[in-house]
């Protein structure tokens, strides 16, 4: 995984949540732009979770980025 590929997901006009898939089977979700912080070198990123835990990810070890579906409300109407 390269920082340029990550920037495509991160900078999309309409952000969609995505998941880092790691070679060991772990899945690390990115819920919004505010939850991810790339290092200046571009090799690592820090991903924060809603419970204030964080993951430090070496982008060279990421096997895939998976776009997750956006959850809709039960009745399909916008609020």
C-alpha cells in the first residue's frame, strides 16, 4: 500500500468509511477523515477508534483497503 493510494480514499469528495486489511487477518476500520493521521514520511498512519484506542499501521504491510457500506436508517428516509 502506498500513501498515494491511501490519499485517494482519504481525499475523496464524499468520504466513505474503509477498512485496512492486514496480512494476519486483522481489520482496522477508518470511520471518518478525522480518525486517521498520516506520518510526514508517508510510510505509517495512526488510526483512532471511537473508544480512543489507536492503531499504528505500516502501510507497506497493508494487504488491501476495503470500502465499507454506509449504514442507512431502517425506514430509508433521510432525517
